[in-house]
């Protein structure tokens, strides 16, 4: 007996799975980056930024799970190992030699902007592939990234 599956053409599923797995790796990397900054902040506004970063990490982790589950729903394999993240994340490596709050905020802003801009492109690509649900998942992630980027940038101005 054949089990029912989501009614998307195989090439559409493949396209969407590839896009979502790429953003999954970036999102996992971003979650790790946020914690790296959280642990290493020094200077004025330390506590405000330190406490701002934990909810950001939690939100990213939620999106990671939703993205990975969509890959599985499309009969794909979510790939989120540390080896895959290290090999394939599109985010710039996070500097481990910075301590000052403004330096961390700038490094975070750069990475949040990078992934947010890519996610916006991916919303269109998944919609064009015929998966409005994946586009919706990415839209929610985009809203979160934009909000977090605004919070980060507000500390820099």
C-alpha cells in the first residue's frame, strides 16, 4: 500500500528541501553565534544586551525546528549536524577574539542582515516552486530576523 504524501511535484519538493536545508544550516549557525556573543560580552550595556540575546536564541531555535520539520514533511532529510553547519553555512565565521558590546552588536547585525536578506529571496523561490507553506514558514522566520536585527541596530545607534 502506498502511503499518501504532500501533493507537490518531485522537482518542487527537491527545490524546497534544498532551500530549507540551506537555511536550516544558517539558522543553526546563527543560534550558535548568538550564544557566542551572549557569553563573551564586556562593557557598558552588558546586561541589557546579554538579556536581549537569550530570547533571540530561543526564537531562532523554534524556527530551526519548524524548518527541519517541513523538510521531513516533504520526505526529505533535515541536515543539521555540526559538521554540515561548519561546511555549508553561508554566514561569515564569527570572530572569537572580540569582547566589547559594540563589536559583538556589529558582528551580530552583519549576520542577522545576511540571513534575513537570503530568507527573503527564499520566500519567493519556495513560493515559485509551489510550496506556499514553506514560503509561510520562511516569512515567519523573516519577521523574527528583521525584528531582532532592529533590536540589535537600536543598540548601535
